[in-house]
């Protein structure tokens, strides 16, 4: 709420008429840490320092005499620190969700303990191996832990449930066990080995949430608050970038500034993706209730708009880079430049105001009294902005049509004006997207909130889904293998029988899923966290701690400094974040102890042995069970995406399947039919969501592929992969832009109206021929690329020669060679143009978008073909 109030009412403008950049106050701690110089460092260091100081305060319960009794009630404040390590993350939403998972991941095995000791109060201490009691404990262990490996439970729940149940079951099956356990709800022993950790978990979860709440050090760290700031910042940046783009596009020559815009667009794209991560756990901050729930709903509605807006922005920058800035371009811009400026200006203000109202949770029906009067003023201002955008859209459409006829000698498509048509279409789309979001804000409607009961139901339903057989087998080998070895022990005193430490450690190592062979390297890296934390914690304690009166001061300082750097690694590093978490947790276990306590060298050695066994068991599971190569998984994800792209292309251009072609003069765009059947809103982002999901999956797995050990396989083909994933993503954007254009054009047609423009364009002979050749080329190039990516040995590839020679025999030219004929045929096929209210309804502009994007797709396929022929698997004899 305070963020919206801080922005004030209305829109603040600079002397040149541009919107003032939104700036929000920063908490004391982040200002002290240099937020103005490096905001990322300040944010991560702020959270790390909060966690470290809290760990230091809790550690004082071991070194300050009057606080020591806090450890005498069955729980360990040391374990409270461990829970903080595994619960605190970035903001209140993530922290609350992790704390909840950690809590009931501990609660479930505790309840199971009540069951086990309720039926058998003495465990097997008064029985024998293979007795009914022994079988009861063993079957309970297998069923309970097997369920957590088989079912799709959250990672935190699985981690704590497996770890604790490994210990509880081992104690139950130990004939020499002396540990006390509660035997049921009517016999809860606070000092018991199960209830004590549960109480410590509760303390840790509560303190974790307090760490990220409001304090004198700084503001509460909320994901929703950060998303509010990010959303309004993106709205401002998008408007400013369009203004800068228009200024440069109206220029008389291409400059390095246009290349700089591409870099700024990448920064803006990163901000859009960061908004997605900020919103990921915001439900836990508001439970979709009250004003915060409305804010969350408005930002979620904005996210899909931002993806579409940014695709058009990147396409426009590419059009600027391809522009030749000739005399005709200068003349056209001279006639419509002021209309472009006006549309960009009013659209930027509309988008900014709509987002501002969105992050304030605007809903006219929820206000009363003075708030209702202010809301009505905002409503009128937003409505006025919408009318201004509509007027600017109409002015641009009329002005552009008139200028087109005057400059190019005809009110039709020409090969010299493709870039200009695409650019104004993209700008008009920006205006349309802003208008649609403003209409959503004023509609007083939002997606149905997901309450607590519904979320619980969905959570249970998701949990009852099964993991893949591959995952179940791999994790079973690692966890049960370590537990069995711990049950029997190891000779030479290396590991005593009935030791559950190794099995418990495997639960932490399996916490985050690895992709293929890279999971092995990840587990090795995590061993650095467990082993390193153990050794460093023990070294710091042994060398620095003392029982003197100042021991608490030294201990507090040591804990704060050590935990600060461990947490900072956790929060700031993508590659080694989990290592930092393990350093913090395992370091705390050996650093936070009573001043007279001391780990013996043998004890530390045994701990390292347990951790080593855990890493070996988890790695064995990854090696023994067919855990597939990250390179193969990445290639599969990428080529699944390209298959989706191929299907979408065939659907858009109406060319049928690979086995059944459609005559060129009878082609019909299937997207139009889907718009009619499902509505334009349902069709607009359908392929975008699917394509983006597969692209992100491929990109994520591909980033892990170089990390996996390759004992007999050749190194991962990084250069080939980088080109394929880049070009595949660019093809996806261009295809989505074509679909956006068609759907937006259809949305503006009257119900029952004819859809002559799209079908006329795709039915022209030359374009149809180019599309046919492109799709045939597509199949050959992507098949070749997939073959090369999946080949990871020195064995010679067979049957490459035929496909390579076929590609070289009939090279695919750029669209430019056929452009003149394509433009002429499209101009003849298009119906006569009439006055339009928006460029989006201009058939010529729509045709320009299709032709330009098709040209870009052809270029990307040629680029992929070139990099394939550079691959060493293709020899001279294949050519």
C-alpha cells in the first residue's frame, strides 16, 4: 500500500513532457550497504546479514549463562538455526512456503513415531531380529519413505521427512537403543527425540518469517512489494524505449545507437523474467485475500501482456537494424513521424497509469467514501487516456495510408516499405496492449482467487501424482542403499551399526533435481557444502571459542561473519547457491555448541565418512539407473519445441502436414478458425506459452550439459548448441509475432465478416512456393541438427552424405530474391484498402508483418544450416 501512496495521485511529468521515473524509498540497511551503487549486492547482503545476525543471537544461548536453559527442554537451538537456513529465501512468500514445507516434513515422521512406539513402546530392544516387531518397524520404514519417493511431494517435505524417518526407524530397530520417544498423543514427551525436533522446527519456522519482516534495519522483504516496483518500472522503461526507438527510426541513417537499443531490450527482457520469479510465491504472502490479492491478480494479468509487448519491441529493433534508411524512408517518416511520437507518448502514459492503478489493487466496487471519490477520478483519467490512444491510433492509420500513397505512388505494399509497415504495426500493437490492460483494470474483474481450502485441495491432488519411474529408482538406490549400509555398519570402526547419518544426508543431496549426468557434478559440489561446512565449523569453533567471559562476544562475531558469507553465496549464486545453503547449515551444526563441547578428531572423521558415503550412494543411483545425458535431454526439449513451431507454421500458412500438402490457391489459415471457435483471447497466447515453456526447459537443461562428466563421450557441442537454441528462440518469437498480428486483426473484424486478407496473402503463388521450400528445408535442417547433437562418440555417422548433398544441391536463398514477385502478387490479391481506425486493421501492414517474419525465419534456418556444416562429424566425403 505504501508504494502506491508514495507514487501519489496522477502522473508526474518531467519538463520535456516525459513521465518521471518511479523511484521508491530504500530501507536503512540497504542504503548502508550501497543500494545506489549496486542494488543486487545490497538486497542479497541485506538478507544475508539479517539471517546471520539472527543465527548469532540464537547461538548466544550456548555461550551466555542465563540463556543456556533454553536448550534444556528437549529441543536444540542449534537445530533452530538449521531450520532458518533451510527456510529463509528472498522474501516473505518464499520463506513462508519453505517454512511450511519444512514444518510438515517434520510433523509427518513425528506422527509416524507416535504410531510406531504406540504399538511397540520398546522398539526391538526386547525383541530379536526378524521378530514381528522388527518386521513391523522395517515395513513401516519402507512404506513411509517409499511413499515420499514415489509421490510428487514438495522438495522440502521430502527432504525433512526422509531425513528424520531414517533416524527414527534406525532407533526403533536398534536393539541397544536408549533414546526416549513419545508413544502417542496421550504420552507426548517434550524431551523426546521426535517431539523436541518438531518444537525446534516450529521455533525455526516462526523466526525465519520474522527475519524477513519489517524491522528497524529495513522494510519487510515481500515478493509482492518487489513485483509492484518491478512492474511500474517496466511500464516506464517500455514507454521510454519506444520513444527512443522512434527518435532513431526517424533519423536519416543507421547508427550505433540502434545496436545499443538491442542491449537495452535484453536488460528489459531480464526484468520481465525477474518479475515472473518475484511473483512465484506471492500467494503465500496474501492467500489471494483482500487488497493484496487484487494487486497479485492485476500483476498476473500484466505478465502475459508484457511478454507480448516485448516480442514486438524486439521485432521492431530488428526491423530498425535491417532498415536501409533511403530517401523514401526519410520522406515517409517526415510525414508520419509526429503521429508516431504522439501515439508512443499517449500509450506510454496509458500503460503507466494502468499499471500504477493495478499495483494499487484498483477495484471501483471495493471503495467507499473519500476513497471512492479518488477512485472515480482515477477512472476518468484512465478513460481519457484510452480515448487519447484511440484517437492517436486513428490519426496514425489515416496519416500513414495517405503518406504511403504519396511517397510510394500507390496505397499498396511495396518491397521498399516492409520495414516501415512492420514498425508502425508493432507500435500500434503496443497501444492496443496498453488499451486492453486498461480495460481490464476498469472492468472490476479478476481471475477467481485461489483460497486456502482450494489451494490445500490442489496441493493434495498434486502430491498424489506419481514421480517418474526413473526418479523413483534412482532416489531409492541412493537413500535405501545408504540406510542399509548404515544399518549394518562398516568394518574397522569406520561406521558403527545402526547409523542413519548417511541416509539422512542423502535426503539433502537429493533435494534439488539434477538433469542427467550433471546431477553427479551437482552432488559433488554439494559435498563441498556438507563436508566444507563440517570442517570449517569445527575449525572455527576449536580455534576461536573460549569459555571466558568474552567468549559469547567472540562466538557471536564468528557466527555472524561465517553465516553472512555462506548465506550470501546461497542467495547470489545460481551455480553454487545450494552449496552456500549447506555450508550455512552444516557449519552451524559444528560451530554452535557449548563452549566446553568439542568434536573429537574421530567424530569429525566419522561425519565426513558418513557424508562421503551419502554422495557415493546418490551418485551410484544416478549411474546405475538409466539417468540420461543432459545433452540428450536438452536436444529433445529443443527439438520438441521446433516440432511445435513446425506445426504452428503449417497451421498458420495452411499447408497441411508433412505427408499431405494443400494446393497453394486453396490455403486457409487455421488460426482464423480457432479464433472463431474459441475466441481471440483464448488463441492469442496459446502457442506462446507452449513454445516459451519448452524453450526455457531446453535452455535450462542445456546450461547443465557442459557440467556433466563424459567418461567415454565426446565433449558437449557448445557452439552448435548455442546457435541452435538462439535461432530456435528467435524463430519462436517471429512465429508468435505473426500469430499475434493475425489474432489482433481478427479481433477487430466484425462478427461474420470476411477474412480475405490473411488467406489472400498465404494463397499467393510465389509466397506459397517459398513457404513450401522453407518447410521442406526446415525438416532436413532440423533432422540434421538433431542427428549431430545426439551423436556424442567418435563413431562415424552413416547416411549423412545423402542429406548433406541434398541441402547443398538446392541452397535456400534469402527471401529478397523473391521479394518483388511476392509483393506484387500480394498487392494484387489484397482487397481494396479503406479508412481504418487502427493500423492493426490495415491489411497491407498485416501482410508486411507476415512477409518480414517469414524472411527472418528463413535467415535463421540458413544460419542453423551453416553451423551444422561446421560440425566435425560432417566430413568432406559427406559433401
